[in-house]
C-alpha cells in the first residue's frame, strides 16, 4: 500500500466519534481529520503530468513545443507568440486587464494563466476550444493572435525556419511532412501539459495537515460550507463546467465592467460562440490555482484585488455578503493554491536561426 493511501485511510478513520454517557466528544484532532476528509472528497491533488491516451507527452514533443511556445516569427507581425500573453514573470499571464494582440489590436478579455490549463474540460471563457492543442492551432489564423490568412500561410512561415524541421522529424517520426499546423498544436499542447504547479494545498490533500496554516484551514472550511466548491472543485478548483456569471444580479453592477465594441455591448460569454440565448452570460468556471498571483480578475480584468473578487463572487453567485474576516480567511486558503513556476518555463529557450521572414 502506498504512503499516500495509508495517509488517506488514516484520515478517514480518524473521523470516528466516541460516544460516552450520551455525549459526543470531538477532539481537535478529530476536527482536523474531518476537515481533511471533506477536502479530499471535494478536491484532488495535481497529477505529475496532464497526459491523456490521445495526447501523448514525449520529450521530443515537449522540447519542440517549448520552442514554438516562445516563437514569434510565425505571426504576421513578427511579434506574437504564446509567451506574449503567457509570460514567466507573471505566472503564465500578462498582468493586463485586456491583452494586446496582433498589430496592437486590443483583446477584450483577460488572459488566464497557462499553468494547469490543460486539465480543464475546455479552453477560453466560452469553452470554444476543446483542448490546448486545438487552441494552439486555431490561434494561427486568428486576427487577434498570430494573424495568418490561413493555416497554409502559418505553415509556410514555420517551414522557412530550417532549424525546426529536424525537431519536427524527431517529434513526429515517419511522417512524410511533419512540419504542419496540426503538429504545431500537438507539440505546444505536449509542452503545456507539463506546466503544472503543485502547491501546499496538494501536500495537505495528500495527508500532511501541517502543510497549510490555521487561517487557511478556516478559509477552506468556509469555502466549502458557503458553496464556493460547488463550482470550484476538482483538481484545479474549477475549469469543469459553464455557469452563469451573475446569478443574483447583473455582474457589471459590481465589477464595473464596460460594454465592448467587439461584443456590441456586454460580454455575454458563451453566447458569442453559440448564438443561443440560453448561453447568455454563461462563462467557463475559471480554475483557482495560482489565483492569488494572477490579478486582475474576471473575464475582463475589471477587478484588481483578490479580496474584492472573493467578495463579489460571493454576492453574485451565492447571494452572500461576506464579512472582512470571511474574506480574509478565504483569501488565506486561496494563497495555498500558489505553486512554483515550472523550471522549463522560467527562461525562454534559444530558438533556431532563420533568414528575415517578415
């Protein structure tokens, strides 16, 4: 039996009440064990890698994907790359309320962190990309991202950098033409599937009750009891469903969000992809890992601080007015979701040299 399973069994076994003389006696240790057991039922530790059967992660694909993630020369303006919006110094974001895309175009949504994103059930706020691989491919002809006319133009730019061919051949052996947009997506996806950030909360879930402090434990208990975990559960504390943003009132009344020209008014989330009124104001529930270090918040970066975001979410989604102590405790818990920046993301790789392309 593994040490992890032994710890979990011990934790569940500890939630046994001793009934003496008609009174239920619950020790402090019993309370700690009960909280841990509840958390283990609601959340899961990060895996070592976000690999799936149809999305294999190989060293050659990861090496290629890492280079392509930082590559700007495949964009029409020679400036855009995945790393343009997902920067190491900002925990895989760009720290902007609204990002800047190809040719300086304003992107009317906030960029979420790339860390742990491969573990979500879909990508983008409207969930219009099934996985990180599709997201990488469809970024190539996007006017807001790489700005290519079509995938063929992107492939032409990629093939004009001779140093990539042997890397593609190694990552996708046996293919007559490995330098393709589809393989671009598979390689970048493989790299992103390694960008996981284990945090103190993972140690806690694995049975180390001392991994998070007393204040964070109070916040964890409130996070679960108040209903936050109803949407923000699982391995990345979210990212597994769509939910209406603004159940109790219009979200912009509390966030101060403005109308956007691209959306011809309010950002209505998933509606802009499906055109179905039932999807109006439905957004993918965002993951909360590293949330304490990835401001600003919400789909448009309209809220600057985490305490304010917590207060607004409680009001909009749960109809609950949180006091200062509640907010402070929940923030302390959310801070335990901060992991280390992955080593293979800290610095940009040396890219293949090529003739001037643009």
